[in-house]
C-alpha cells in the first residue's frame, strides 16, 4: 500500500523524481520541476501550460 501511494507522486515524464509542479490553468500535478520547465503542455490533459506553481508535500 505504501509503494502504491509513493508511485502516485512520481513524475509521469521521467518516472524518477517526485511531482512538484502544478500546471495552470488545468491544475494538474503530473511532473517534477525539471520536466515541467521543458514542457509546454500538460501530459494528462494536453492543455497548454500558461503558468506553474511549485508545490511542497508535507
């Protein structure tokens, strides 16, 4: 169960780093900071990214 929970927070692009970036306007959390910097579109809904918000999991 813990492994399944951890895998939901893994970047969908590189599949290595923790998801940290919220895309706007779609509000999807799907990528780490590094991958998000080079992405113009959300991998989940393919909407154009107009902005990002760095998130922190506590």
